[in-house]
C-alpha cells in the first residue's frame, strides 16, 4: 500500500518545480492555475526567484504546495495514486488536495493567507525555533516548562527518531537549548525559519484562518489523511476543517502520524515535493519501510522504474 507524504516549510529551494513543469503537462497546468489565483507567475518565482524571496512565508507556502502537487500530478498521470496521505504542517494541505478533500485553487488561496497570518502573528517579536536531538518527549517538555519565565517555549514538532523541535520567544528557546545540551542532547540547533510555527504564539493566526476555512468548501477525503494535530486518520470534511484550525497553534505529531499510516497498511512511502527530510524521518521511525521520493524529473523516473510504472 502506497502513502504519499508532503513536505512543509523549510523544504523550498530556488529552481524547484521548474524541470517537472517543463516536461510534465499536468504539472505545468497546476502552476498556471496557481498563478491565476495568486496574481503573479508562481513558476517564475520557483524557477528564478532568490532564496530570500522563496523564504518569505507568504511565498513559501504556495510555492511548496504547488511544487508538491505538480510532482503528485506527474505520478498520477502514470497511474500512481495514494491509498493514504499525510503532510508536515503546510504539507497537510497538499495531502488534502491529493485526497480530494480540498480544491486546488482553494488550497492555493488558503496557504497564501495562512502564510501572511503566521508572519503577522509575531511581527516585531524576536522568536526562534530549534531542533533538539537525543532527548525523549518528557525531558523536552520539562525543559520547556523550566524556562517559561523567560517567555514562550514549547514543543512544536514531535518528529520521531529522537528529534523534537521547540519554538517560541528567542530568549526562552536559546536558554532551553543550552539546558538541553547539559541534559545530554546529542545536538541542539537553531532553525532558519521566519516564525515559531505550531506554538501558542500562532493563536492569532489560527483565529484569522478559522473564518476562511469556514467559508471554504471541503469534501470527505477519498482516502485517509493523517492529521498533524491528532496523529490520527481523518476523512470527514467537518473533522478536517477543525483539525486544520487546530494545526496552526498545536504541535505536529509527525511520529504518531507515520505510525498511523503504517497501521493503515502503508508499506511504501513516497515523499512528494522538494527535499528528503521526511524520508529521513520515516526511516528512523519505521526502518523496514520502502521509501521513495519525487521532486524532479530524475527522481520521478527513478520512482516510476522502482514501482514498475515507467511509461517508455
């Protein structure tokens, strides 16, 4: 059983999506449709934009979403479709489009606004996120509680493989990092992100996104989509709507999500979109899983060959 996994913010890089759009008509059509929604040439931004332009959250989110779905469209054109799906943070929107629960144009418009709301939620505030490796969840949660007198600091991603991301006010995050090293963490690394995603500092963004999601047409998903906020499969439209609102200011339960996909029967995982971060996490969570990825024409062809689906 095949599960599609879709990356989140941080996976972007200049040039992503350009090759797949040049060769695959289904991919090119998605970039054109997205550009019509956004009012600017998204493919040009992905192909020729600078790293700094792509790092702006309101650009990053539609760029990753559409690049990921362009890769998925190339797979689907060869008959490769998921029996279940999940996405990390922003990637949950890609998963919902792939599962037929959310319209493509609606997703593009939503993630653009979502990115703006996330930027605005902490405007003028010094924030940070850091990845801690080698501590269990209880230890990380204790460290966060011990440094809350310095500001907000909370777990933001339970990624699995001994990796937990924390986020919040910069002073509190940096103090928790130092304490993590003293507690035996293998590594504690600041992340290059623009906002402390999936922490309580995103509550204002969640409040702004909620009415937009309320106005957006959602359908029951054709296949299970494992939600970030719960780490459990969801298919009913009303549940999906509520979980997307919760997701903004709640920690991502990624390890639980991958285990839920395996419990559904997934044994082959395809990371669909830029980067291979999710592939590395899956290998740590489920070492026996078959892992593939598609982010350009070379990896598309390699994956199709491995699955016996290459059209020659």
